[in-house]
C-alpha cells in the first residue's frame, strides 16, 4: 500500500527519464512519484494525455 495514495498502487511504468514511477490504484487513478506520491490523473486516459501533451 502506498501511504501517499492511501491505496494499493500497482507499478505501470516510469516517467521523467526514469526519475519517477507510475502506479495505478484499483479505482483507475494514476499516481506518480519516487519518495513521495502525487495524483497524476483520475483515469488512465487522462494520465496518458498529460504524459504525452505535457503538464501545465
């Protein structure tokens, strides 16, 4: 269980030149982080769009 996400998070990949991990919670939310965890998006589609287009 990831305490920052307050859910079990399954690793799904890496981001930011392998400096951060991507993880998905059972509800479909995608989290990003290494020593800390932040919500990237509520759904996988939103997360993919943010990763491809970029965060603003």
